[in-house]
C-alpha cells in the first residue's frame, strides 16, 4: 500500500514555518551553486563566440596565447601562400597577420589599474571576424593614430569611450568607433592598424596569423604537413578551440572555489532539512503508528518522509534557480588567468545548469531526509499508541 503524494504536500503545508525556513536555506545554497556555474559558463561563452569554426590560428610552437607568440616574416609569407586557404570574391587569400599586446590602464569605476588587450588588425581582419560590427562612430583610418574600442572596454576603462584619447606605445590614440562582437571577448579589446601598432610597440613581426580554410576538413592534413616542415616552428589550432582554451584556467579556478563554497553551505541546508524532518517525525508519532496499523509497510513510511524532504528541497532549488536567473542582467569584470587581461561578461544560464541545480537540491533533500525517514519507519506501533 503506497502513501499518496498529497499526504506529503499536506504535511508541508501543516508545518509552514519550519518548511519555509528549510526551503529558504536550500534556496540560498542553490543560488550560490547556480551562480558559480553561470559565471563559469558566461566566461566560456565569451571566448567560444570569439572563434569561427572555419578559421585557423597559427601561433609560435608551445605558446599558450597570442601575447606570448611571434611569427617571423618567412613563416608569415609561407602561410600566406597555402593552397588550403579560402579566397575572397576578388581572388585574394583570406589570411591576415595580427599583433596582440597588453597595456595597463585605470578602470572607470574604482580607478584601479587593469590590463587591456590591444590588437593590431589588417584589411581582412573584419571579414575573418564576422561577429564584429561597428555600432557607433566609424572605422579607423590606416596609418593614423586612431583605434576602435569594444563596447565592454569603453564601459570599463578610462580613455576608451567614443571620442576619448588613450596613451600607449609612446603615442596618443583617439577612439573613433565602438564595436560589438556578439558578446565575445573581443568586446573587451582595443583594435587599431596592425602596421601602426608594430611601430608603436617595436614589434617587427606578427603575434599570430588568422586564415579561413576553403574546406574545414583539410585542417588535420595541413597541420601535420606544416608540423613536419623544419621552417615552420608553429602550431595550428582551430580558432574556436583556441579561444575556448583561453578560459580554461579561470573557469577551473571559479568552479573549484564555487564548488567548495556550495558544499560548505549545503551542510547547513542539509542540517536544516534534518531538523525539520526530525521535528515532523516527533510530532506525528501517533499518526505514523496509525498508518502502520492500517497496513502501510515500513518502506512506505520511509518513502513518504523521503518524498516530503525531496519536495521541500525541490521547492528551494526552483526558487534558487529563479533568483539566479536575474544574475544574467549583471556584467562582471574578471581577470583571465590565461591571458592576464581583464574581460567583462555576463552570467549565462543554460538548461544544463538548471538540471544540475535541481539535482543538487534533490541530493540535499535525500541526504537531509534519509535518517529522519528511517527513524519514522522504525517507530513501533504498540509503544507509540501506548505513549499517546
């Protein structure tokens, strides 16, 4: 004989205060847990969207980022003639060399110093980065000390707004345009003419080469061929994979700290659930004995109390996820440990995070309700009725 589900709901309603306190505890823990996952997911998303599946990036062998890479002239010339590279409508190769450096500037909010990524781009760079779109001002004129700024960089750093001037590389640079890039990490960068940046930073070579493949399936063969060439001490990566890897260290750190905090906080929620369910068992001893006398088995009683604990946890988990969903409207600046530049991004909620949050809440409910449920199932009928 199974205990009806409405029995568990009725008992939760009968103990509104204690149930509400337990739900509140689970809500807070789920909020923290989901917030950490959303933070990690948001960081991952801004780097994934920066890369294109058809593009390949060439870096110096063993370099983990463009900042630490350089490609000499012979290597850039060889890459520029690769037959696997796609061509544009005019017949030109879809390849471009870029220079990437780091500068240190004050943030608008607290005037603390932070790193900005500065990228020198060529004529085909905007085509190779199709998600980048000017939304204010105009494109910089090649050969002039003009730059365009990502919308997040303009918000975050002093001197990066439209019409403002920022000094780096022994020169003053005027921001003539602002661009967006589908929320990617490019929105936290400053872009200018690659030749101007080479001169300003005394960088005679490129940091990286970006090119589009005519057929993405040729990537492995091209990579192996260049790796076997002694002149090409380079490493080829799919652009999407490269940018995803750029967030790995930061995401690992966030997940480690967040998971640790969530586990610590969850102990409080589990203890709260135990106290609530033990109180329910103590107050319903006679009721439980009566149910046993009516023919309900021990396992039915155990299941009923366990379901009750899980329902309380699910309510708290759902409320925690609803509260965490509002974090998507917040923009967060964070130091990326892979590039040591500051990037700004939003929390990102996904179906996976919702499922993981609910599973986490259910686990808290099971752990917190199991021992009280066992206690309820072991109540002896005669002793309970005699005590009454």
